[in-house]
C-alpha cells in the first residue's frame, strides 16, 4: 500500500486556522465523551539531545497517530507525525509537523477562548512574539471580534515587527508595549506564549472577567504565571489532566500552597461537551493551561491528510 509523504511546505499549503479549530474541537469533544485515548508526552535523552514522543487515537475519527520530535542545542527541532488507519492499522501518511504543532496549539487556545472568554471580549494582551504567539493570536481573533491587542516581549525590535505583521494578518490594531503590565491591565483575554522559566503574568494585573490562555510552559520546572493568578481564578481548565500532572510547572507553587487543588481542575473536552461550565459569571477570571496534547495533533493531521488526498498534494511511496 502506498504511503503519502507531506513536507512542511505541503502542510503549510493545506492547513488553515479554521480547519485546525474544527479539528481540535472535534478531537477534544471525543475526549470529553471518553471516545478517545491520549498518551502524554514522554521524553528520553542523551548528553546532548532529547527525544519527545506522544500518541493518540479516536475510534470515531477513524485514525490513530504518533508525533515524534528531537531537540538539541546544536540544531533545529525536527517534528514528524505518523498517521495510521484506525481499522486496518495501515500507515496512511508521514508528515512533517512543525507548523502543524504551532497551529494546533493556537487552535486549542481558540477553542478554550470560544467556551471560556466573555462573548463581548474585544481587548487582548499577549506575552511573547515568536511562532507560537502568532498562531495564538490568529486563533483568538478567529473566535472573538478583537478590537485591539497589546504585545509585550523583552526584545523591542521583535515586538515591533510582531505588531506590524500581525496587525495586517489579523486585520486589527496590534500595539507593541515596553511595559509588561500593559499587556494585562484592562484586557479581556491574555495570552502567555513565552519561553520564560519565571512568571511573566501577575494576578494583580488582571481585570475582572479576564480569560487567560497560558501556553508557554510544558516543563514542570517552568512557570509563566504567579500564584496570585490562581487566587483570582474561578475556573482552571487544561487539555489533559494526566499530562498536566507531568508538565504543568505553572501549577506547582499553587498546589504546594493549597491555592489550587487537582479536584478543581477540569479538562477542556469536558467543557466542550457541557459537563462543566467554562465560565459561570461575567466577572469570573478563567484560565486555560495548554500542554499541547497528541490528540490535537492527530485530529488536525487527519484533516490535513483528507485535504491532501482531495487536492492531490504530496508524494506517494511504496512502503
């Protein structure tokens, strides 16, 4: 049987944010209905590099898959995803998955924003100006009528360039700021998409009714949020509770101080299917802590594969 190969360029051509939002919400819905399986990220390492693996399946999506990527200080990260037929176990597709990962992470925050942010949210603040920050903002702008965005990152040139490019791409006003508190004060939606090991967002900056998407940290030793953020939160939601126990560095100090309890943490899929509310009152402060799970990758990859077949994109090889 032939296997479809999709390069990074192929995936960039095929994948849109609207497609990813639909795929990720569909995958999370399956998870909320207990119709999917998600294996948290696992890591092994040498003295110089680290290998990351994660897998998921959903019988009603008809596929299962695994993403593997390796990181090293000496070279770029390489992301690969293998997609299998859920009935026959045949290998359907091998695709490069760097851009796919960026878009599905943004889409997860978009789904969280759809279900958790106030419907009238228009003001956004974002911390970070890299690749992940771009897809975060694209997703949020796809689910809310965003009027203005303030972006903060330590590098003046990067935040200026981000503001210029994303103003055009999101068709809204994106303003760079040199004061980190301005990316949070009086904002309806706040995004943290940084590589920081220390908090960049502080609870005292949050307005009533704010929704926070925190996506930067997926290591137990890193945190973008201070404890006061959790003291303000009426709802704390993750994409996978099992994976959060392994990777949510933001949760460690709040758990140690008794500000947060695991029994209070909900999964986004459960919110999507209506088992738990994402927001009870307009004045509530809500938080989505994104880990980036394999089910989001696999659901998105299934949509990319289907579109590639429709449009004749990619190269088929004998396997």
